[in-house]
C-alpha cells in the first residue's frame, strides 16, 4: 500500500496533509473521481478551475481531476 494525497487547486492549493493508502495509482485516481463528484454535489456552483490533484508518497503528480466541466 502506498500513501496518496488529494490536493484541491483552483489557482491556490489546499494541501491534503494526511493522505490515504491505496494499492495502486488507479485506485487513487478512482478515489479522486469520487471526491470530485462529492464536491459537485455539495457545491454545484463552484470555481470552474477547481481540480483535485493526486500526489503519491514520493511527491509525484499522478493525476488531475477536473471538478467542474468547462461546458457547464
């Protein structure tokens, strides 16, 4: 298991300090998609540039998940 961090970015980063453990990059990416869906549901009118950035325990960026579609 490796630790992954899920930072929220919309120009200014909100750092995830605790992280979560997953068995693979794919599982962490799937979690970022779920987080994005939760944010869309709770804050439907959020910042259009908001992303969830997945960082592995070595500091490598694994994935960027767009929270809000540019098309509305």
